[in-house]
């Protein structure tokens, strides 16, 4: 959580330097929707945005999925001309060229600790 907080703080302090933001949107709202409807909505937007972020990375661009739009979603939708009652702003993604290329795999929990068969 400390690393997440540090990253959020860094973004907050440098948001004015970000050259572009991607704000993916999806038709419909999940605010009061049943779990099945929520899963179908998020199950359609997440893979699309993830694919975009992977394509950006392949071109030397860095992107990070944030939910920074959530507290002000209605206001942001108004600024962007998006009909809030009909369309949900799913994320707030800063997009920029990366500084350096020192990328490495994230630390992961051992597969044996999270993958189980028949239990």
C-alpha cells in the first residue's frame, strides 16, 4: 500500500506534466446494478483498455489505470460533454513517454499459494 500511495502522490504532484489522458467510457451505469450486470459491463471495458495500455507500452508509452475520476465523475462528464446518466467514465489514465526502460516483472505470490485444484 505504501508503494501505491507513493505513486498516487507522485501523480498528484506531476499531473500538470502529463501530455495526454485517456478516459475510457462505457454505455450504462453500474451504480445500483446487480452483480451480473456489473461484471458484464466491467468485463467488456477492462480487456479493451488493457489492450490499449499494452499497445501503448509496445510503442514506448507508459500508462496507468487510476480511478482518480471517480469522486468527480459527474463534473468531469459535464466538462467532456458526456451524458452522465447514460455513460460511465471507467478510468483516468495518464499517458506519456516513459523515463528510461528499466521495467521488470512485479513481485508475485507463488503460484502454489493461489492456484488450487478441486478445493
